[in-house]
């Protein structure tokens, strides 16, 4: 019985949705949902000052994180808008791998960091505003601010001290879709690629340790939106 009621509700939404009008010039759109930053990181070999050289085969690692994502958009025309991506701070574990021989004990979790990736984009909706389904593409610029970086107690116990990540400017691209449930409420899904490049530095044995990292994450978000 419950399944039948749920199916009937979905059918009612599907029938009603095409009557809803999508975005028009002057609209303000606010979206909220779950957003995941999934780094596709690649790094240079890690430079170890105590050795005076890069250590071949070593890499830095970052894990993924999910937070509350927010979009704020303003429609300049029926088909073109500007959009700001925001979120609650992302938190990532930073690791080291590939240290050889007597340095193998340095592999593992190095510390953690937080970051905010505000992204300003121009978005294009190709379909007429009478369509309930509204796919879109966008491109823009990202600024990633790294903060609250700290070493793990295990890393400090191994002789590391201090952790710093350089902020980043880069380009961003996205594809997404809105599906109008009513004239004001929509389902939203979007995928972004953001160019993030940073340099991480710490100290080991009184000498600097440095690595360049292309974070380059895919960013996934699903949620609901409201049009004013």
C-alpha cells in the first residue's frame, strides 16, 4: 500500500512538473545539498631538505570529503546566469607514500587541512524556459583557501613540525541539471572539475620538506533549489 502511494506521488509530480516554468531573467536561485570534493591528486616527488634532493617515487595523498554545498545564482537573461559556489569547510587527510628504506616509517598520514573553494561561474541553459528539465553548462574561476593545517600526533612523533599549504587560483567547469517540481522548487544535480594547484611544506629534522600537488578534484553535488 505504501509503495503504491509512493509511486502515485511520483507520477503526480512527473505530470505536474512540465507545467512549471523554469528560469527567467531576474530570477534568483538558491540551491543546497550534499557536495563531495574528490581529489584526483598527482604530485611531484617529495623534496627532502635533509637529503638535499627529491626522493624518487614519493607522493602526497589527499582523501575525499562531503559537506553542505550552497549555490547562489542570478539569471541575467532567460538562458544565461552567474553563479557562486559555496560550502561549509572541507576537511582532508594529507598523507605521504613511497618513502624508501630507512625512511619508510615516514609513510602514512602526515596531517589534515581544511579548505574553502568559492567558485564564480557563468552558466548557460540551452532550453526554453517552458521546459521543466533544464540542463546547463558553466565555466568560471576558483579560489581555494587552505587553512587550519596541522600535523598528526604520529607525524610529530616521527620528527615532523609545521604544515602549510599554498592557496590556489584556477579555472573551473561544470555540467548540471535542474528539474522543476513546481514554479519555485527544483531538484538539482551537478558535476564540476576544478583546477587546484598547491605547494605543501613541512619540516623534518630541522630541514624543509616540500611537494607540489595538482589536486584537480571532481566535485559532485545533489540537492534541492528554490527560485525567487
